[in-house]
């Protein structure tokens, strides 16, 4: 009797060694001595991510955080127990320096590249442990920028420690029932007692990684006006000296679509001790350094999910046979995989362009115009890569057919987790408005035009020159739109399409730049194919839409 056929599962190897695009980009961007020094750690993380951690992730699929509210004797304890994988990766992340690297600054402006290359490898096998890491990095940058020597001395060595027993993570408590993006409507109040101690009262509706030892949060000091200008930023330590929650009650854990391994809670603040960070007003402005960091993490983790999905889909396509051939040999399936690859490469170059700018800023190498470019690109890169991630991971799930819909393959959870990326740290619409309503938009656009011109330097391939011209023409059209649409409802209505067009024009130019390097150094034409395929999916998304049609559809 014939043995019934059983399809083999997709397999991962060393995800650093098997990612030729990552290795090529690092070889292009890093000095040889820096790459030589950091490569062993990337090899190590690649082996863990594609081996032990991935295997544990599949076995750990059904384990989720658990809130234990009472002990055996009726005492309220609100203890949160995290999953086995989180317990495994927490000390690993500290030892690998996933937060520490850019603060150690061993490689100057390249330290951020080192950090985020490691994050890119670690993230897909961590069950979103990168969430508290991102907030910890953001908190470290925010406290450093605030210049409060006492708080910096207390928190920064812990947030950036490589010693697991000493390392802290940070939360970020912004969202209330009054709104997410509209933080100016926050109702948490701050009162200063007779001893000069600030205390917080209110409810935080969505707080991620509540197991963190500290958090940064917004609250309104008594007597301050409404709106964002009346908020202040505060530093909170979650636990007291005895390990008990510090004036905090955990009401419940959130039941979410994805990121279910991340303990996200509703908290009541009941006189929580807090320390003012910066001035007692303009807290939304003071927290800006955190958003630059966390939006960069969001961009890199978007690309990491795309690469993981593409790797699994490619592995499956090599193993799975249909109609007498391997899936990868079937023209339509090959076409689908190629589209995923082009989007992934484009998203990678966008995300790491942001990483490079951040590293240069921290090294003091950006002038004011380039700082405006960083401010412009931070929301645009975040919004575009997040949307690319959802589309690409969804395509990968479909590439598995029915198996992609079966939970114990470990595939559906990737799509659910990816869906957080367009929401966390600003939705597409909010970020588009953030980018296009800034006072320094013109300076940022001028710097972007210069960056695109730099991507054309030394082009020798006709196709690449034509593709670059398409990117340049798209950006020029966007600038004409900006001149002709100074403000008002039309500017807001078009903002998403404009932001996506800016992002895709830059991504195409970056693909062209990298493709030219591949041709010159490797005689590798795959970069030309990636740029052409990405452009074929559409670059200029600024289509004319009559706002009256939108109103009619919603009437």
C-alpha cells in the first residue's frame, strides 16, 4: 500500500546567511572593519532566529500572557505572567545589546545600522518582544534629550544594560478612551502634593508591555489648559521597592486581533508617583524624540515581517509540487513571488535610509536641512512600510493556499501581528497629515529632491536611468501639488495619496541606486529587475478625486 503523501513544512536556515540582499546592503554601507566586527553577532542572531527561536515560537503558539489578579489569600496582586518565548528572549535581547548598541556608540554613525540589522533578524522570531525594546530605546532617547540628570542617571544605565538582571524595559502610556492619535484630549490629571511629589490619577485604555519597570506617560497638571499644550510628560516606575505595583491597578488584559503575546492592559492610576520630565506643559512636543525612535522600529520590523513571509513562501514554493512542477517553476506563482521580493527590497531600503539618517543625526552629522528631511521621512517611511508589510504578508499567506489559513502552521499569526504596524505610533492618515502639515515641509522636500538627485550619480544602465526619471517626475508632480494646494480640506483629503507617492518615488530611487552598485561591483542585474518590478506596481498614486464624490458616497 502506498504511503499517503504528506507535504513538508517550509524551513528556515540561518536568516542572516540566507538574506543576500541584507548582506549586500551592509557590504555597501559599512566600512570593512565595522562589518568584520559585527558580522559574528549577526550570524549568531540569524542562526537563532531561523533555528531555536523559530522552533520555540511554533511550539509556544498557544501560550499567551496571563493576568493573576489575586493571590491564594485574597490579596490583590495584579501579576502578569508572560509566555515561555518571552522569558527566553528577554535576557537574549539584553545580552545582544538590541537597545544598548546605539548608546555605546562603538561605531559612531554606523551604530544604528548595527542595531537595526540585529533587530531585523531578531524580530520575526521574538513574538513582538521588540515592542518593549522599541519603547525602551525611545525612552532612553527621550530622557537623554530632556536633560534631567537625575532621571537619566537612574534610568539610562538600566534601559541600555547588557546584563539581564539589571536591564529594564519601558512602557509608553498615551492612549485613553478619549482617543488614540488625539492625545490632546487626555484626561489623566497630575497633582503635586505638599512634599513636591507628583501623583497621577486617571485611566490608560491601551498600555503595551505593562511588565516594563518604567514608563513615560502624559498627564495634565492641575490648572493647565485643555489640549496638547496643557499636557506634561512624566516618568513613572511601575513597581515600588517591595515589587508591588506603584499606585497602579490592572483592570484587564486586552483581547486583540494580533500581538497577543504582548501583555497590553487597561490601567487605573490611583495616585501613582511620577516625576516631571521637562517643562510642565507641551508634553506632546517633549515626547517627539520617542516617536522618531519608535517609528523607526516600526519601519524596520515591518520589513522584517516581509522578509520572513517571503522566505517561508520561497521555501514552500521549492518543496510544493502542483500540476507536475514545483510551485516556483510555475510562471504565475513565480510572478507573485517576484512582486513580493520587489516590495520587500524597496521597503528595506526605505527603512534603512531612515536608520542611516538617525545614526548621522546622533553623530552630529546632519545640518538643519537634513534634519528637516529626517522629520519628513520618519512618518512617511513608517506609513508606507507598514502598508507594504500587510499587503506582502497577506500575499504570502495566500501563496500557501489552504495551509496558510491553518493556525498550527504558524502562518496566520504573522498576518495578524503585522496588522498592528499601520496602527501603532500613528495610522496612515494621521502620519500623512503629520508629514504634510509641518512648517518645515518645504525644507524637507528640497532635501528629498537633492537625495533623489544623488541616487542618479554614476548611472550607466539605460533602464535604471529611465526608472530614476520616473521617480524624479513623481516627486516633481507632488511638489507642484503642494504649491497649488496650500491648505484646507483638499490638502487633507489628498494627504494619504501624496505621502504614499513621496515614499514610493524615494523607494524607487533607492532601488535604482542600489542596483547600480550591484551592477558595478557584482555584475548582478537582479537589482535592475527589482526596480523595474517595483515601478510596475505604481509610483504616482496622486490621482484626481473629486471630494464631492466622497461626500456623495457617505451621504
